[in-house]
């Protein structure tokens, strides 16, 4: 028992007799005051000491526990809840990407008494209106359906397929075509999927299912934040397509729709109305399919080409040669301009055309696309080699884009980039020592060409929108080439022969046309006839003058020369400016004369029935036309070279025998009629039998053949084939579309050359079978090559998308058994089979299931960190195996891969390879190939009152897909062809593309979409889950499933939780910014590479069940909302 000493001044005392000892009043007051002062001091002292002790104890405990408090050791990290709604329902729940679409589904179920299938179709149709950037009837889907009453599950595969005319190497030359334009579009499967659902289940009338979406498209809806962001990020893609731009422009503001604005899509409403009235079959074989095919024909397609440069020949005095070339080129230009000095200045006609006053800023994506299309060529003017610049493009792109936009917006082209290194290009072999046989070609710095290309990109938009270039000018224009120009000319002449007419033609030659373009005249033409004004015209003026050049020959360079005129050959903008400059020529041509142009090569044609009067009139008209051309040339500071201008009469022998004209007078010079002329590399004889053309081409081809034959013993088969194709076969292939219908004798001459080449490549004797050699090399014979070429040409002329009517008619939805796997607790996992992401999801879940995760096992944050590490390792193994997946209908090995991925024993073996204390280099996980991993999607999870659980992920691939919106249908067409792999394109880590995912007609591309259902061991529905977001879909679905099943979180908690992602390559963990930093550091300490860039967001929707109730949540990242009853 404690003994306390009493103080009379502080407490009352008891006497031995237990009576109270009393004090007087003053004593009591003094005692109380002393007591209060002392107590207050002691209290403050105790508080201070206690705080210090607590802080010291906490700090010591923190250090001893490895940065985790005692309380933290007993709980898991909780993520802050979002503003999303956790819906609670009794009978049916719908979790969709858009609140409006969830309401549509609820009305179908509750008011129309429809089934879960009805509601699903209605919601998906709604997506196509409200979320067209990620889904719609121009795309496809994977759907997993689980029937809790029958305890069965199956999958509908309405994934898009490659068209019949697709080839596995179709994007090798221009990978961008797999992303944008008509070639990127695969056969849509969405609507056929709806049709299949209604064949399997009894559906409401089609009008009831489609009408809500018709109303939304016709009457309008508010643009959500998600769709608004998509429009803003894709505005350049949208504006590049006229129908897209018109549909997505708010008529009240004249700008693209923004968040919260009221949008209407009347074209799409009409298309949906046709589907409602005629049924889904009309999309594939009906009135609507015709409109779709017409839309696809308008889809834009790029065509690019390249020029080969001949090497300079060796000469005796190389040091003087550059200056001699420079003097010759400059004196030639001066001589031409001096001869034209007395002519009046050009006075351009004014045309009332829309103005182009400034260059709109380019986005980083636009600049990146332009850079990727430019060839990796460098010259001495480049600060960095082009290959290095492209390798670090992601880091340099913001600076380069800013530089481009500054130049264009301020109307200034940097002086440093107006310098050119000129290399003389040989025109004709055998005349190497004649200066006039060389053409000056400018080599410019990469950044100079980039800014030119960006300016040209905007100028072409203006010119194409208002159709300003002459229709008969074929050079440097989309859908035009030497072949198209020649074919048009030959077709015109042959048409005349069929009508018993003769065609009189003069082929006009110009002297140094590009080098004598007058800058002042060009500026006037741009201003008066093309509407270029303001800073745009100022920029072009700055681009043109002043310019300088130096001639380079064999690493020796001349002194610098100033250029007073010309547009640089070898530049990006120069040829286009020449077309603008020479375009006014067509304005002075008499209506009776047809003029065709290809850059500075022009022909003037006059057809006539061969009578004496008609012949004299035709020749007179041609002579007058030549006068007009010459006058125009002189006024525009160009010189017509009469010495090289040619005249010829084309016709049948019978019709030509009636003609008497032997020559023509052009500007005082007599031009003799020829029997054969050379135009655009082809030799055209007077009867168009092409005997001269074939003879000359065979002669050149055989010369190159014997050269290759001399070195054959030093070459491999592949090298020999490359040389033969480029130096020999190319001569017979050049513009062979004009050779259709030639005689068997002439055909045999070309075939003989090809036969010899085939045997040379295979190193076979001349006595061996040529037919077998061609077969072994997979070479078509000459006649078949010509036929194939003309069919291809006709096809390209009429079709810009490779999708044909039979592609739509033959499209089939596949009904498959769902992939399944059993967890340790007896739960059943169901998901879509390959080529979806379902097998990868099942593999990840099987690996993680072996760790026996429970809420208690991850209570310490150290254990939670270890779980995240194991999950990332599972991601990496899964994505390594994903590279072997593809469409099992085309790749039989895929079934074996899927069997492994769904095998628990296989997962057990992989789990043994996961180390808890470190990660590994990406090769440890065994990637055989690589796949493209990107897309934009939408997802719907729902449980209906009929016992069906439905998870469906739908997509058009990237944001706003191919950039093609049908001008007749309003449909946003997918670009699923980009999900295929292309041969010969390795990734940045040297890993080859996956052959299992190469393009084949009718094949379905690989996907990450993972619509999934989890059922309890009793068969009741536990979870319906799926996500949108490309390659992050599978990891997000796995992450959420783990948190629901094993962390025992609600569906809202699991979806709200910040996510992390790893797809093996690139070898980084991507994470959302809300992911705890101490976990990030913990993963980094285990050896993981973690990018500073947070992951782009995936959007998940899910439904869970508990105690007979349904709980639904839509990802706050996308802004959807659940509904139900």
C-alpha cells in the first residue's frame, strides 16, 4: 500500500479523533493560490515530457519496423473512394460506359419486358451513338454469356476479319496505312453479332431495340467528358475527313463538339432507321450494304514513291568539277532568262477562291506521322543523322513540333535551312562527260524537308478541299503516277483508233523548267489563283528567297552560289510549287485540244477522222496551240525547247495511210513527224504495237543480266534475286499496264528474259525447266504479270478500301465454348477464347491462385507489396506467351498454347519461376515474338432478371479508328487491320513479329479484350467483369478480379483502386499516379524498371452479387453510371 505524505497547505487533515481541523479564511485562500500555481506548472511539464517520449518512441519504432508503423502492419492500404456510384439492385444490374446507355438498357428490361439479350443489344447500339470514338456498328465485339440456371457458358466472337484481298505484307512499305484510311478497315462484325444473338434467343422487334439509339442520334444528346476528350485529342484526324469534320462540327459554334454541347448525328440516325426497318441483314446484304461499300470506296489512301540516284562518274580533275558544274548550271539559267528579258511581266488572272491566310498549328501526332513517312536519308547539312533523330523522336518531338509551328505561324523559314547541296544527276548513260546531260538535284537537311512537308500538308488540304489543281496534271498528286498518265494517254489514242480516228500529238519539252521558275510570278499565282495570303504567303516568300547552293561531287564542294529563281528539285515543296506555277498553262489551251501534263512534260493532242480537210484543220489547231503554249512560257520566264519537242501521228496503218502530213511548224521551227517517240520512259510507236518499246527494254535488261551473271558466283540466292528484280525485271514491269494485248511474239521476248533471270537466281542450267524455276520462285509469267497489273490498277482506281461486297456477305459470327478454369475454392472462371485476351486472363488468375491469397495474408503492407510483385511477374509471363496466340482457325498451334495457358499444372510450373526477391531481364520470360498492343474499346457488364450474366467488350480499335466516317451512313469505320502483325518489321528490342498474327483473308486479329464471368462452386454468379483500354485490358481485369475474389473488396473498391500494368515489352511497369509511392519504390527496389509516365487509363465496369443482391459499378475514369431495378 502506497503511503502519501500530506501537506497541510494543500489538503485538509484529520485529527486522531477523526475530526476536521479548520483554518481561518485567509489561510484557506493562500493555500488555494499556491496549490493552483504549482499544479499548472507541473501539468505543463508532464505534457511536454510525454510528447517528447511519444515522438522518440514513434521514431524508434519506425526505424525498427522498416518504415511501417505497428498499426500499418495490421492493415492493407486503402485507396480513397471515387465519386462513382455503387448501385444496389434486386433483380437486374447494368454497368455501362455511359449513364444514358445504362438507362436505355433498364427501359428495355423494365418497360419493354425484354431479356438480357435485348438490353445488351440496345446498350451496344447506344454506345455507337454516344461513344463513337471507341465502339459502334463499324466495329466488332467479344461476348461471354453465362446462364446461371443451366450452369453453362458460351462466347460469341463477332471480331472483325481481314478482307479477302488482304495480304500479310500489305503494310510493309507504309505501316501508317494500317492505321488511317481505307486499307486499315477490316470487315465489321458488330451488327452480324446482334443478328446471331437474336437467332439464339427470342428478341423484341428490331425497332424496339434500335429506336432509343435513333432518338439519341436524331434528337441529340450531351457530349460526355470522355467523348469530348476523344474529340479534342483526335481533332486533326476528324478534320482530315470532310464527312467526319462536317458531322462532328457544332453548327452553332462552327467548332468541333465540346463537352456538354448538344450533338446530333442525322446520317447515323438514318442508317439505324434502315437497320430497324429492314433488320441486321441489310448491313451485309441489302440496301445499307450498298451505301457502306460506296462509303468505303471514298476512303482515303496514300501512295508514296521514291527516286533512285545515279552515282557520279569518275573524272580526271575532281577538285575543279564541282565549280564547273556550278558555273554551268548558273550560266544555263542566266542564258535562258536573258533570252526572255524583253517579254512583258506576267499578269495572272484573278480567280474567286476561298482564302488561305495562315497555317493551322500541327499536333505532335501529325508531325510524328510526317516524320515517320520521310525517308531516313541524311546529308552534310544535318546536325544529327536522321536515323538518330528518329530513334529519339519521343524525346525530341515536342521541340520539333514547336519549331515547325513557330516557323509556319510567323511566316519565316530559317535561313540556315535554305541552303542546299546540289548533286548532278546523270540523265543518260554514255554521255557522262557532257555537262548538259546532268540534272541538278538539291539535297536538303532533314528538318528543312520536314517543315516543307508540314506546310505542304496544310496547303494540300486547302487545294484538295476546293479542287484547285488542273485535272490533267498527273505529277506529285495522290492517286496519280507515271503509269496513270501513260495509261490515260494510251487509252485516249486507242479510243481514237476504235473510232477510225488519227491522233496528232506534240510532246513539248522545256529547258530547265524547275530552275527557271520566277519567284515573283509564283507568289502572284499563289495569291490570285489559289487564295494564299497573309502569313501563309509570307512564309512561302521566305521559303523561296533568298536561297543558296553548293555543288558537291565526290566529296568535293564548290563555292556557294546565290539563287535568284528556281524551286529546288529534291525538295518536298518545290515540285508542288511547280505544279501551281505551271497550272495556269491549262487556262490558255483552246477547247479543241487535249493537253496532258506530268510535271514539266506536256503533250497536246488532237483527234480527227483522216480526211484532207480534217487533217489540215487538226494540224493548224495544234500549231496555234503551240503558239499559245510558247507565249505563255515566255510570259512566265520558261523556255520551250523546240529542238527536243516531238511530233507524231498515231493510228491504225490503214488510217495513217490516208494522212499526208510529214511535219509541223512550231514557232518558226519545222518539227519532222516521227514514227516513235519516248514519253515518260515508254517508247510509243505510231500504231501502238510497242515493238520498239519491248526491243529497247529487252536490250537494257539483258545488259544488266550479263553484268549480274559475271558476279553470280559471289552472290547468295537472295542477293541475286534482289539484283535481278531491281535491275532486270523492273524494265519489263515498268508501266507494263500499257502492254496488255501485245502479240505472242513480243510477249515471248519478255518471257525469255524472265526465264533466264529465274534460272540465274536458282543457279540452274539453261536446259532446266523455266516453268519449274518460275514456280519455285513464285514468279508470275509475263502475261500473267501484265494481266495482274492491269487488274490491280483498275481495282485501285475504283476502290480505296479492300473490302468488297462478298466480304460483307460472307462474314460469319462464331459461337464458341467459353474457356474455363477452376480456382482452389471451387469458383469457375469463364472468358472468351483466342484470339481474345481471355486465355491470358485465365493464365494470370491461375498463377496467382496458387499463392492462396486471402484478406489476412495481405494485411501487412509488406505482404501486399509482395503480392503486387508476384502479380507483375505473372503479367510478364502471360504477355510473353501471348505472342504465340492468334486465330485458331488459321494457326493450329494456338490450341496447344491455349491448353497450356488454361492448365493449372502449367501455371504451377511458371509460378516456380517467379522469385520473390527480384525480377529478371525480359528474355527470362521467353518472348518468342512481339505483337502490337493498342486499342480503344468499350465494355458492358450486366446481370438480368432472367439469370443471364453478360460481359461484352466492343471496339473500333484506336480512338475514332481509321479516321473514315461514311458520308452516306455516318458510320465510324474500324481500323482493326492494325491489330495484325506484319512481317519484316521487328520491334525496338530486335524481336520479330508474331507469325501467328500475320494477315490472312478471313482471319481475326489478336485482341486484348477479356469479357469474363466468375461463378461460385454452386453455379451462382459472383462477378461479371471486363474493361476498355487496349493492352491494359487483361491486366486491369486480372487486378480487379484479384481484389474482389481474394482481397474481398466491393466491386467499387476494386475498380477505384489505382492500377499498375506490365506487358513485358517495353520493359517497364506503368502505374496510375494515385498508386502509393512507397509501393512504387518497393517494386523498384526489387529490380523493376518503372516509367515516370503514369499508365493511360483503362475503364472497367463490373457487377457482383452478395446475399441475393446485385452491386454494380462503372469506372470513375470514364464517367459511366450503373442502372437497374
